[in-house]
C-alpha cells in the first residue's frame, strides 16, 4: 500500500508539471495569437516516411518485413481525435505486416483515447499490432490505458516478449516500460530480453545502448519528437539535446535503431521536422 501511495504521489507531481508545461508552451501562445498558432499546427500534414534498413543480424526468414511505426500521438489539444483517426487510416492504407506503437498515445489524460485504441486494434496486420507505454501515458492512469488497449485488440508489452511464428520461423518481439535514464532502460532490457530477441520496442531511444550490447537486430523508439525543430536536411541536428540519436535511422555493430519524429507534438511548432508515419522495410544483409 505504501509503495502504491508513493507511486501515485510521484505520478501526481509529474502530472502537475505536465499541466504547467502545457500552459506555458501550448495554452499561453495559443491565447496570445488568438488561436492561430494551434490551428496552423493542426492543419500541418503527417508525412509517410519510407525507409529501408538492413543488417546481417536480421533473420533471413523475415527479410523484407514491412513495419508501420508510429509514436507520440499526444492526443489532446494539439492532436484532436479526428486527425488521430485519419493518421491510423493512412497507416492501414500502407498495408504493413506489423504495426508498432512506441508510446505517448495521450498528452495528459485518457478521456479521449478509446476511439484511437479501437482504430489501431481494427488495423489487424498479419503479424499483429504492438504497444509500449510512454511517460505521458503514465501521467493519468497507465494501468487503465494498458487495459483499454488490450481490450481493443492491441498486444501491450510491459517488459514482455511475444514470439511470432511464420512458416515455421520465429520472430521474437520485446517491449519495455518507460524509463528515463540509459541505466534504467538497460535494466528493463535485461529483464525482458532473452538470448534471441529480434525486435525491441521502447519509448526511450536510450534503450538502444543495451540493445547493441546484446546484438538485438532492430530497436524502434520515439519520445524525442525529433526535437520538433531541426536543421534543414540534418534531422539529427535538433532540439532533442539530451539524445545523441534524436531522429532517423542508426546502426552500431549490426544493431539498428529507428527513432521516429512522432505523430503529435508537445508544443505547437515544427520546423524541418514533420510529423510522420514511419514505414520500415527490414532486410537481411549478408555479413
């Protein structure tokens, strides 16, 4: 009981800080501009970014696997439910083999999220739709959101592993809970990943550091939003200053990472960093 009370108190403090951030960076500028800055932000499109990634560590039996990767919807004032549902419909039109959502479905509260979860659940790609939670998903009630997602047909991974079998071959997908530091991410990875993990889903890209040590072929992450403001034609030179890998694809010793810029935002401005649906074609590459 005491442990639950401490966790609840910690979440309440984080929620209050998030409300202050929301007022300073969203409500305040919106009122000053008479709503123009938010309307202009919402009117911006969401890009479909096609990326091919290859590594000798990726299993040959799943060569050419097509993954639809979305993250950071931040459902709320900067992403209304109708636009979120349009993004899901667009994702479905790409006909991915597998859908991965790496967290922060909501910005502050769960009150509007059920239709989004149901839409994601109805996509029904051949190899499933997987979800890990982000830090914003934990602000209101992470357990409630996870249960709603499971009820909607999503596979929610909370330091869990799932084995997918296709034509006799196995693909192991692992998803870890939110952690802020690289050390805590590594602890989650060690807890959840076995000797043969092929695809790791994490909200925080810092999990890639440990994934590289373990030779995990592919890690998908979000959280950074690509900084939302980046240098032209240099997506990794952005305002996500605490992340060495802030946007796009990376490789280290054969392990691959893709960090999506996300669907939504936590302040109403994107410069040289469009919101995206990441469509990843993953290849086995000869050593």
